[in-house]
C-alpha cells in the first residue's frame, strides 16, 4: 500500500475517534514537500483540535510507531510549558487505534 493512502486511512480513523470523544475544530496540518508538521518544543504535530471548554489539544498520527520514552517525556514537558495537552495516535495494520 502506498504511504499516502495509509496516512489518509489513519487520519480518517483519528478524526472519527476525536469526533466520538466530543472534540471539535479538528484540523490536520498539510503534508507537503516543504511543510510536513507543526514543530513546537522539539515535538512534531499533525493536527490540532479543541474541546467544549476551549482547551487546545495537539496530536501526532502514526501508522505503526509507538512513542518512545523520550517522546513521552517531551510530551509531559510540552504540557508543563504550554498547558496544552498532546495525543499520540498509533494505527497498526489490522489492529484498533491506540491512543497515548
């Protein structure tokens, strides 16, 4: 399967999960040759959303990659500094969506 198709399928699953869990204003950042992600404090994000209380959440979507211990620590530090929470979505082939 082509990487682009896999990315689109993963993004659809993530969007569905966010809608089911009452998140709104879901935005995926464009993936182009020169602009792939949003980079904040050494972390890369694929999109952002908000909840009913106006809090901002950033998320990273992967097709088959769990966050490493360093990435988990970076996400905790990101919350301490910015007060914005971050999600890591992992969608392995033929398995349910994993949320970190």
